């Protein structure tokens, strides 16, 4: 079983300033075996369009909007997880 963890530097209101790139860290782990692949994406329109994310969510969206996140991972045994968090955090002015 694969588990995905998100490290996002948002404030106590689960928001981040709009128009500024945000450093992020996504990790996948499992009880035994090795995670082979991890891909992450951000969306500023509730998942309709996505941009790949490595270590920074690019600036996008506007104040009052939201950022959705999608992470997909696969291990060496062929197990996979595909997780989408719609409106993961809010963009503020």
C-alpha cells in the first residue's frame, strides 16, 4: 500500500499569497519495497488544466482562487496511487 504525504508552507488558514511560486515536497512511501515513480501536478481551475510540479508550484491563479493538487506514484511491485485534492489551499492577496 502506497501512502502520499504533502509538505506545503501554507498559513493557519490554509492559504498562500497569490502570484508567488511556492516550494513544495511530495513523498510517497510504503511498508516494504521501493517507490519507483512520483509525479505531481497543480491546477488553478479545479483540475481542468494541470501543470507539472517538481519542487515549486508555479505562480498562477488569482487572489480568492484555489490551487488543486494531484499526485500519482507507483512502486516496483506494480502498485499505484493517484490522489487529487481539489481546492487544496486558497490564494490570498
